[in-house]
């Protein structure tokens, strides 16, 4: 069984004016390195979320992942997350596009985000987490 150490990267996404505000974090796993890189385009979100732990293991030749997401904010946060899986050459595994999963992260709470590789070819992953707007949306033609 091989051990894979995670590489963290944080990326905040911005939306255009008039569209829902979304922001996110991207965690990427790399081989035999453990490092945290932070890029914050939205300082408010950067202060509200933290990745406190990443665990991986092999289960029936599939990579099984649990990422612990921690709130550093007193109020509930409405989030979505999505895993993407990559082969040994760094290419996205086709047919692997999972839907965004909704979660509510309560104030100062932690939650585990589980992911299971779709095939034995998946050796690395990325996890995207984004904040979703709770404001009512108005669609214009």
C-alpha cells in the first residue's frame, strides 16, 4: 500500500456582478509532499474556513479520502464541495465529474468530506469547496 501525502492549495473564485457570489477553496494532493499554499482573493472567506486534516488510504485498489473542513466563523456557512480525480500523468479521469454536494457548516464546527476514487487509475485528487449565496436570485432576460 502506498502512502500519499497531500498538497494544499487554496484558491478563491470570484463571480461577476449581478450573478450569485461564490467563493471557494481548492485542495490538491501531490505525491510525497506536504505543503500548504494560500491564495486569498476573498479575505473574508479565507478567515472563515480552514483545512484541518486530510487522510488517504487504499480500499480495494481505490483511493479513499477524508478531508476535514473546519469553520473559524461563529455563524453557519452554506457550502458545496466536489472531488475530481486524476491519473498518474495528471489527466482528469473522464466520466468522473461528480455533482456539487451541499453541506452546512455550523459555527466553529468541523465536518469530514469523504471521497472515493472512481477507478484504480485515480492516484491523485482535488477537492473544490465553494460558498453559495443565500440571497434570493433575480434572473433577468
